[in-house]
């Protein structure tokens, strides 16, 4: 960490919040016009006050820079109409402190020291923090799916039966595929922000932050869990289909037996006469 007195540096309190599955940035810009837009490309940056900014991503996060609590609550209410799958409060947040004005730079997930700060650096820091927060949300969802799978497996082990219906399993498969689609497409974990291609220092900042937040490793683990869930749910679907086929075969056998029983009195005299 740089050997510099923090009191001599400009400090920014940075907080990222997950507010919903997606944010419609176009509608937001068309309707929320009271603030100054510093950038309109993703992620967008708004200036709320002289030294208070906010960075918004399409994948459902809002990052506040030196924004007081009252203004945070007010802004979140203004953003709410443009958020998909919004809740009043999510538990997924990230906080850090950014110090500006030192002679050395040091990048961390809790504290970051920069020689100078501009809008592009603000975007990069907010973007990586936002990816981490969104990953928190999807990691928890997949862990919940793993717990549900554990209950199903335990039930099969103890009773030899599945209590899940095919529709329920298909719904779970849909949720799992949705998580993968969001992490790959919306979070753009494999793609660098466009700004990093224009300035080498931005690419360096982005790469260091990704390492600090373990984004690549966390996504690899998440992807392995998704694959595991997909394979096991496919196995359960095959099991349910097999049980359904066996049940239909049993029904057919019973129906044939009933038909023979019903018409046996009519056939019996003819069969006796045939064998005499």
C-alpha cells in the first residue's frame, strides 16, 4: 500500500447496490433528465451534485460515488420504474474507498489509490464492482438450487421415489439456464469494456480489479455448479420419463387384462368346443 497520509488525499466513498435483474438504460435516459449525463454509453455516468456521481449498468446495479443516504434513497426511487424484477432491498452490495492525489497507485477491492481520477476510471471501477455484486446474486441463486437438488436426492435415497413433477424440474432447468445466460451475456465477464482498448492505464486498472475481486475464478466455479445442476436435472427428467413410461405400460397391461376378463364368458364356449 502506498506510504502516504490518507488525510492529504481526496477520498471517495463508493457503494454498489444490486437493484434488479436488468435496468432499461434507454428508458431511464429518456425519462430521468434532471441530472447531468457525463456518458450515455454503457455503463452510464450521471452527476447528481458537484462531487456526487452515480454509475448504472444494464445488468441491474447502481454505484454511488460520494452520495449521501437521502439522495441515494431518492435516486433509487427515480430509477425503480426502469428496473426489471426489482425488490425493495437486496442484500448484494459492495463498498470501497478510493483515494486520489498520491504519487503511487495501488489497486484493491477495499481501498484503491489513484494518482488522478476521471470519468473513464470511475466507470471501470464501478463496472468491476458491479460485476462482483451481480455475481453474488447469481452465486446465491445457484447455491439455493444445489440445496434443493440435495433434498431431491435424499428423498430418492430414502423412498426410492421422486416427488418432483416434470414441470417443476423443467422450471428449475429454466432458472439454471437463465443464470448462465445472464452471467455470460449481461455481465460480459469475458469482454473488456470498450474504454480499456483506448487507454493502456484503463486496461491495467481493469485487469488488477478483476484479480482483486476473483471474477474469473468465481465465474469458473459458478459455471461448474451450473453444469453439475444441468446434468443432474437431466438425469432426474430421464428418471421421471422412465417412471411415466413404466406406469403407462402397466396401465395398458391392466386394461388388456380387464378386457379379457369382460369378454371371457363369450369366448369360453367357443374355445371349449374348439379343443374337443
